[in-house]
């Protein structure tokens, strides 16, 4: 309950700060595919910033994989903010069976969305491409499902 209230507070603050800002992004994933927010109109888009050295990041990845594989209306893009060897990130992608697209990112790349202050950080965009929420820290599949359900049914 407290976590849900905190998430709603973060959402409100982010939306107030985002008014008038265009939240478009363009990320190239590890397969070379370009991902743009506009390409996913009609889907919930979650952009999850993580790193191989971040235990909470690694803890939430199985929930993100389960969500991605169970819902057709959700697109997840993982952005690995590692300043180290890209082969290390690729090894984690394989080990953790990450099935959603992953980008080898930088903080500069992340600035397309926000100034990332902590990892993990997850940004939610509604099916119209509007900013819907921001979660700093660990997020679970259940919390995401509840958020989408509440927003879809206009319960806040």
C-alpha cells in the first residue's frame, strides 16, 4: 500500500515536471534495431534502466521478463547503463534470459528521457505515448500489472 502511494507520488511529480516536454526517444538495441516511442502506439512502454553491478536491478529482471512474455499490450526496453565491457552485459542478458530488447546505454543516452539519478529506474508511457509514471528503485510485475489495471480503469 505504502509502495503504491509512493509510486503515485513519483508519478504526480514526474508528470508535473514533464508538462510541455516531448518524451520521444530513439534507442538502438543489441541486435541493431532502432526503438522509438512512437513505434509502440497502442502499447504500454516501460523503459528500464539497469546495470550489471546493481543487485536490485538484477532482482527485478525476472519480473520484467515474465511481464513482457505474458502481455501483448506491453513493450519493455532495457537500457544497461554499464561503462564497462559490452560483452559483460551480453553475458548477463543470456544468463538472465532477457527476452525483451536491450540497449547498451550511457547516461547521455538516458537523458533522452530523464536525468537518471538511481538504478534501477523505470519509466512508463501510456498507449498514447504520454508519460504515465516513473519508478525509482525496484519494481515488481504485480505493481506494474496493478498500475496498468488502475490506469486502464481510471482508478487512481
